[in-house]
């Protein structure tokens, strides 16, 4: 199973895949790896081979991967391929609202209860964490909903709006 990557994320993915298979090859597609020496030593220590040749094409039959053909015409037989494309903020909204971003992964920086650096703006899901899991996004969405509701209740209570609304309905 070769993950295709040239960064720490790809190296981390290759190491994580060792839970599923001991036959892991990290393909960099002829681009210099950007991971540090410690990561390179870890890959070597755990037995992950690093292939630096340029990939020419993927080969297979009827939608089934059979191998990776490199530019030098060598073939790496494989039945599975994983890749780490990286994550970045696709919508300009958070930037336009002047939200702070995490330097490590480019996600929106959130504090307690999914609050961003901009008062009244909350973020949840893939835009707020490097973890791309639906279940995590749903949980953060619920957390943000509760935080927003509480903030609105506090604002209404401070202004007396809640008291006036309740009095009008009795």
C-alpha cells in the first residue's frame, strides 16, 4: 500500500498504515521530501520503503489497481493506494471576517466551544481541525450550536429582552 506524499502528513500516513499492512511504500513522485531527518529515520526504523521516482501512471484492469508505473518503466505491484492531498481553507469567508488561522495546518483557530478569534463567529468541522471525519464535524457542529445558543441567551438576558418576551406571552 503506497501512500503518495512528500510531507510530514504523508510520512505520518505511511506509518499509520502499518496498522493494516507491513508492506508500505511511500512514493514522493520525484519531489524532494519535506519531512525532517527524525521522520526519515522513523520511516527507516519501522520498515517503510521510500520510492523517489517520478510516477508515470497507475495501471490496472476493470477499475482494480495492479501497480504503479514509474517514468523509468519499472512497475511497483500494488493493490491499494493512499494519498494525502493536504487541507486548506477553500472559502474566503473566515479570512474576510478576520478570523485567525493555525499556522500548523491552516485551519481556523478556535478556542473553547468552537469560538473563533472574532466575537460571534464560530467554526466547526473540517475548517476548524485537520481531522476530516464526519462524526467529528457533527460533534463540533453540536458544540457550536450550544455555544451560539448560550451566547444569544446571555445577550438577551443582559438586555432584558427575555424578560419582556416572557411577560408578553403570559
